[in-house]
C-alpha cells in the first residue's frame, strides 16, 4: 500500500488551494426513502429491513414523499432552483452492503441546482460558495470487518436511509473556508429539521476534492478526492495535508494523478484507493421501477410558504429588535434548541428584552458553569418566563432568582410563585420595615453620613448594600436607594 509522506521543505506560498466538497446529509425521516422500514439509527443489526431493503427480486420501491419535501427545503435555503421534473437513476456497482447491485440516486436531473451560500470567516469577511447541485439518493448498508476473524458482517439497517448530496462549486480556497461552510450547512439542516447533522453518527459526511494551482493562474489543476471525512476537524486536516503533498509533488517536477484517496485520521495522512484508470463505470440509467416525480407549482409554492426564517435573518431581526450586538444575537439564532426555548418562553414573558438579556447573560453563564445545554436545563420555558416576570415586577431580586429560586425549581410542573412563597423569597413590600433598616444603617454609619453631606456621594452604595444585607436581599435596591436619599435630604 502506498502512503503519502511529507517533507515540507517546499515553498507553499506560490500555490493556491482549490477545493469543492460533496456533502452527504442523512435526512431525519421516520422511514426509509423507498420502503416503510424505520430509518432510525442505533437498532440491533438488521432489525430495520424488508424485501425492498435487502433487494429481493421483484420487491418494488415506493417513494417517501417527505424526502422530496426536505430536499426542497434545504435547496431553497441554499438559494437553488428546484427541478420540478425528477428522475431516479440506478448507479450500478457490486458491493456486499449493496444487495441490489445498484444504488438508486439522481444522475443528470438532480432535485436542486445552481445555488449559493454565504459563509463568514474568522476575520469577519464574508465569502460566497456556489452550490452546483443537490441530489437525492439512498444510503448503502454497513460492512463490518472487525467483528469476526474469518468473516465480514453486514448490517443493512442503513440501506435505504434517505440522503441528499450537496455538491459545491470548486470555490473553496482554504481549510478554514471548508470548515466554515460545513458549520453553516450543519446549522441549516438542523434549523430546517431536515437532519440531525450529527457527524459522529454519520448523518453528515463529506468528500473533499482538492487540487492546487500557481497563484494568479485561472485554470484548475488535477484534483484528488478524499473520501468519507467524518468530522470537521478531519476535513481541515485532510485539506491541509493534501495541499502540502500536492505542492511537494508539483515543486519537485512531478504530476498529480487524478485519484480517490483515503484519510487516515490517526496518522493525519492520505493514501490512494484507486486512480482514474481504475475508476468505476457506473452505467447510470433511469430506474424503471420508479416513475418520474413531478413537483407541481402548488406543491413548490406550499413548501416555499412554509419555510421558516433562516438563522441569519433571525440574527438580524434580534439585533434590531433588542439592540444587541451581532455575536449575542448569533448565540440565540444559531442554536436551534436555544431558539426553540426562547420562542416558547416568549409567549409567557412580559418584557421580551429581559428574556433575551437573561438568555445571553446570566443563564448562559449558569449553563456554562454546570456544563449543560439548554435541553438539559431543568426549568421549563414557561417557568423561566415566570421567574423573569417576578424580577421585572420587582417582586424578587435577580440575585435571589438566580441563586435561590432557579435551583429550587426541581420539576417542570412546579408553580414558580409557590416555590418562591415557600422559600420566603419575595421582596418585602413593607416600607416601614425598610425605613427601619435605613435608620439603623444611617445611625451606625454616622461618620460616613457626615462625609456624604460634605459631598462624598460615593458612600451611597455602601448604605444601600448595608440595608440590603439587613433585608436579606429581599428588597428592591432602587426603592432602598430612594428611601435613603429621602432621609439624607
Ligand atoms: P464528478 O461528477 O466527476 O464527481 P464534478 O464536476 O461534479 O465531478 O465535481 C465533483 C466535485 O469536485 C465538486 O465539488 C467540484 O467542486 C469539485 N471539483 C471539480 N474540479 C475540481 C478541481 N480542479 N479542484 C478541486 N475540486 C474540484
Ligand atoms: Mg463525485
């Protein structure tokens, strides 16, 4: 086996990277693309199979309509044109985890074409990456070669799970751009509820096509395709390694041979699977078992009308509505779980701006401290809204809400006010009592009162703090402030 090794003594700065990605996204439908078998991940081997899945002769595929709809949604989000007349094609090849002897896919009539996506890079600049096409296909089964000494095992649960393949134009010029693109695509598929976007479970996988050319040149070099990258980090590593390797080859007078490569994640290197001469000839032809799919104008219009706002639009909306900065707005807009929580809580909140402030401020800090995400947060959106309302109504201080009320809401059915009452957390309404505290403090701190009267206004904070202590935190600091000022007049 050939494994490429690198010496890295060449001048890389003369060269430019050119890359295009083929991104496979497993759709999160309940059932498979051409059968009613469950498409769920993680079942016992071969629990989700049927005559269609195992390719028994005469078993007929039947299209799952939801797959078309999900592909349209992601296509619209990526600014593609939708092909309203779709064919499915057979891609013929022999492999043990493909019992039919062909994969059903789309060849020259993919469902979406000619789109683009904007990515933001770490220096704040924006870049547009073209989307060449998005096509639909079925996933293959899984071969396992490490379960038995003498045999390979096959699990066909994944066979027939719906996939879309997003093919970008060769517009990517750095590993950073590739990873920003994947982050953006993952965000979108999650936001649109098209896929869980989980790279560890293989719901999102990527092949990276990589070539180099001399800077300033406008022709493309010969490309190599690194297959099956299963993390964003590995995409970056594979691109960086291949770039270095190809520069080395070209600088030493060699030529790049068009080939398909494996990436070894432990070593961080690529090695050839097959060259162009050995490339498969798939003999594509339209699948006679499946009629063409016609997307009517009405159906397309319906899907368009049902598109939610995209994360970027939401971010801009939050920025203007709540006067928050871009990164705070992105915190909410880019996290689908947090956004869902926000929307649920919103329906019960008196001042939306407070909810935003809590979510990007103290609650984010709290979750970071406990190392949990919003889905693990014990307080329900309705309860949180009630807590924030109590603070906004000055019935409870923010500090007490965070330190004593929230940690004591232990179940999502619990009534927030009852918990606060039981723990005696409400701000004392009793002005007489507060005035008493103020008198005590001003008497005790007589020298400071004298200083205040001579113009040392800074000691006011000290008085407020002392009164709050006497009130065990259950007083409205502004009210305390007002009483003190009144008494000092
Ligand atoms: P094929 O149909 O043979 O797979 P495509 O033209 O559809 O080839 O391209 C597949 C992927 O390769 C696309 O993502 C495309 O952007 C990328 N690509 C094409 N040419 C190059 C090149 N010279 N260097 C890097 N990537 C390329
Ligand atoms: Mg290809």
